[in-house]
C-alpha cells in the first residue's frame, strides 16, 4: 500500500511539473493578448499615454510567457501558449465590449414634416435635447421614404450611446435610430428602431 501511495505521489509530481508551466503560459498569454486589445482601442482613440503604458505591460507579460516556452519547448508548453492566445483574444474583446470602450456615432432619423409650436422640426428638438445633456449633435436635412427627414448625428463615448438614444426616444418614440454599424446592438438600440420615416 505504501508503494502504491509513493508511486501515485511520484506520478502526480511529474504531471504537475509538466502542466504548471503550460497553465502559467496560458494565463500570461491571456493577460497580454487582452492588453493588446485594449492597446489597440487606445491607439485608435489617440490616447497616447494610456496606449504606451498598456503596451509596456503587454510586452513585459509576453516576455515572461515566451521565456518559459523558449526555456523548454515541449508540446504541452506550446499548447498552453496557443490556448492562451485564443482565450486572451476572446476575453479581451468581451471585456472591451462590456466596458464600452471607444466612440460611437448615433444616427437618428426623424420625420421633418411635423414641427412644434416654435416652428422647429423634431430633428432640431432632438439635437437641442442631446446638446442640453452635454453631447454634440448636428442636424442634416434629407429626403426619406415618406418625405423630408432630419438626420441627427451625435458622436459620443460608446457607453453614452444608449443615453443619447433615450433622449431621442423621449422626443420622438418612432424615430429610426442606429449606432455605428454594430452587428450586435444592445437591446436598447433594437427597441423601436422602425419608425415612420
């Protein structure tokens, strides 16, 4: 019985010595690839200092992972490296999505045939309300399926996009609205997107 326990402990020790470097590599790569996603967002936003700090952290973590792999290139360590890159990409994109990093352009199409008592169209009322909330808004006139249309554009931080949409919905619930060209809009973007424009 003592021999069995000794053999089992020896095998567990060998397995642990084989797997812990691979797990460490995978975790390091998850970290540095996720940092790469954030660095890319910050570069696009021209946030130089933040992009530089994240790039430095990314490089340090990558060197640690690569050092472990290059010290002994076993298939298990290489697999840990590959799994870490794939997982880090998925995790980085998901975290960036949840944090709503970056900018978004909100487009609101309002029917311009109806004016308020002061003679302003719905698009101008929406733009004024967006500006009052502290965001920029520009109004363009155009022609829609049913006649004249006001196109209101507001470029805001992505996390403020739903608030801008809510402002527009308060004034004209049937206005057509879109945020960038997102393939996965939030439920607030989807509600009421088909209007009479």
